[in-house]
């Protein structure tokens, strides 16, 4: 089996809690040979923990000095496009955490870089790699079309789950100028994507790009992209968003929000008339929590409720294994850059549907 040499850009929470442990468990497929983060202290601490020799605070230096097969772009959203473009130009495949970027203009840059390099760009929509997701998709493909779909993601603070189960090293040496630059880049990129909108709309868009991209990507993977947005609204400074999506013969409702309750409430439910199919996701920051598919139907006087747990394998592991197959065996890419464009278009359409 071909082992791929990996460089990671970004050593924040998702890198420490998810990607590095997953890659450490896939020793036959991957070897992390370099890590990069703007925090020098974080680079040293994490590299020491995982015995990684290549240590960088500048991704360009890493790309120049290391012989890499794959770069994982898992740093802050505002830098995804630049890092992905540079990695592709250096001749390596890239896995880009969702959201792939914050604007269609930046996405076009990544697509152009991918096409020029002839390399693979793989977007990390990990919820599509849950075993229960594949089972639900198969059932929907074989059964009648949905009459209605409900998508929900209202979660408590990630720190509630992470603080009880993992130790995350803090990036405690980042210069204030870099923090200010990150904020400016985010503001500029969102304004480029949306035009002149309110501060609440900017907040809602960032939440859609972060939390919402999980749900809406999974929804699109199951039932395709909607024809349009019938209506949408935001409340609580953009921390709660709701939308009604038009699928022609049926509608999908979408609700998303953040609160302080220690519960991860994320689901997609499809109502076909003869069955109700519901997939429930738990926090991705605790690996191996099962993703469940519940199937409800009625025969005669009996209500049947079946709960399926196809696998305890966490979706991130399945994602990385599939990425390996894409590179080494030519498996098709489902989570493409073109696919991720549908998210950015839908986010903008939801924002545009907000009442003035």
C-alpha cells in the first residue's frame, strides 16, 4: 500500500483533536512529515507530541522545503484559498476543511490552481462519510421521492464537549497584528461575497459557512441542491438562522443556532409518505460516537422503529481513507470544489432572503 507524505497547515482544535489522531492511526496510508502554524510555540508542542520533524510557521517555507504528497489545509477559513492555491502550485494534492473558502471569487482561484496543477482538491465534508449517511442515501435513492425534509443543527459550545474529553494546546503567542489581519481578511472576504449587508448578516453568513456547511452539504448530497430559497430569517445577532428551501415538488426546512446547553442536536429527516428516515449526528470532537439512522414505518396496526448503526468508524477516518483511494486508486471525488460552490451560492441566497 502506498504511504502518502502529509503536511498540515493549521494546528488548532480540529487539527489537534481530530486530524492528527486520525492520521496517527492510519500508519499504512499516511505519514505526517511536517506541520505548520503561525504559532511557533504550538508548532513545537504539537510536533513534539507526534514526533514530527518538519516544523514551520510559514506554509510557503514548508512547501518549498518538504517533499509532500498531500497538504491538509485546516487553518482559519480566511487563509484557506491562499494556502490551497500555493499547495496546488507546489504540485501536491490538497484536503481543504470546510468551508473551502468564504467567497466564490476565492473558490475560482482554487479551481484554476487545481486545473493548472492537475492535482486533486478534496473538500472535507466529513458528515458525508458517516456510515449512516451512506445508508440513508441508499434508501432515498431506492424509495419514493421525499414529501418533506427537515434539517436541524442547534448545538451547545464546542468547549463543553472538548473540555471533558481532550487536552487542546493553546496558541498563546500570536501577535496582535496577525489577529487584526485575520479579522480584516474575514470582513473583506465576506463583504466581497455578499456586498453591503448588515453586521448581523455577516455573522449569519459566517455561521452558515461554519456550522451550516456541515448540514447543507449533507442535505445536498442526499437530495440535491434546492431550486431556491422561499424565505429565511435571522435572530439574536445572526446566531440563529432559519430557511425554507424550494425543491419543486417538496420543501426542506433548515434551522441552525448556538446556545449554552451541552447538547449536540444535529439531524436530517426525510418524510417519504411510507417511511420517515432520520440521521442523527453527534459532536465530531469525540471520535467514534455513532451516527445513527432511524427508520420508521407502519404496517397494519404496528409502528416499526428500526435504528441502524452501520459502523463505529468515525467519519474523519473514513474521509481520509477515501481520500487515499482517490489519490492512489483513482476513486471518484464526491466532495469537489464545484460541489462546494453550491454551498456558497446557497448561503448567499439565504442571506438575500432575509427581510430588510
